[in-house]
C-alpha cells in the first residue's frame, strides 16, 4: 500500500515531469470527468498531502488523486512504451512535449476548483512529511480517544497523515508496543509521534524501504533475534516482535 513516503516520491516525479509545462495531452478516463479537457493549460505544481496527490493546473483547477491499495502514477518519455498495466486500468493521462504521466488503477480521481481543495484534504491531521507538520497537534489527536488501540489511532488520517499499514507496524515496533494496546495505556505516547516522523523521513528518498518487522514473519527480530509474529486484521497483515513489543496480542 502506498504511504506517505512513496506518495511523496510519486508527487515529486510528477512535479518534475509536469510542473511549468503546457499540457498537450489530457485524458481523464472516469465517467464524471471524461469530457474534461486540460490541454493548453500549464501545470503549476504537484503537491502531496498525506496520501493524497494534488496536481494544480492553470485556471484554478486541481486534479485530486489517491492511490489507496494499488494505484500508481508512472512517467514515460514521449515514445516510451507504457508498462504500468493493461490499458483498461488507465484512469488518467497528462502529457507535454517531453513527458507523459499515466495514472493506473486510481480509485479516486476528481477535478475540482483549487479553492475547494479543503473539501477533500481538510479533514487530515498534520502531514508527517509536509510543511504543516506539528508533533504536538498530532499527539493531542492520537490521545483524544484513550480507549482506542494504538494501531487504529495511527491509521486514522485525521490524527496524523501519511501512515498506512506498513508504518503502523514499524512505528509500533520502534515504540515497543503492540498495535492492540489502548493508546491511553502507553507510558510514553510521544514515542509514537517521534518514531513515525523518523521512519517516514528515513524512507522518503529510498527506492526500497528498510523495515524492522513488516513482511518479516518468522524471520529473526533485528533487535533481539526472536522470530517475528504475524497475524491478519481486517485483511491487512500485522507484524510484531513478541519479545520487544509489550501489550496485548490477538
């Protein structure tokens, strides 16, 4: 699942390819916006907000996309073969004389007024990798419901934006708690905010993530050597070290 670090990388690639250039190709393959034509407009910037991508276009328009589980934006040269998936999975094409950006399997794609961006991202908490990052606000948000589990609180984008299932597991590992501990019972909850920021910052420029527990079920813990445990929760795999991480388990 794309999370804050990979969404930031995607937005940076799109910004490099599109920003400051005139669109010579525009194709939005969703019924609601199929007749919208952005050709002749200049792309102003591409900005990530949590796990959302905002592509701002001349004329006060923003193309809002969200990758969710398996959406992707790919950038190609004008004569390069598109390799992101079959044609029927393409939801958007934005091109200029030098590059073409192709959006595959985008579950969220909508064109709106730039002045209305808050209607789609205004509910988000502080963005871990964004200019609005505020650790104190993020901590207050996380602790607003003390009975909520740590894992649920971290996944709620209204608390802090950018964490998905991978970094939920990784943040809990660094904070030495299982995801199922009520957050009000965590002795030092500020460790969650510190760990989340550390993890996403460390991975923001990496093509491959360095992970402590996620995807390592049965392998030795990098800290203590105990085999990493794995379970499934709401169709999402959850990984943790039964020795390093304290708290209830399923």
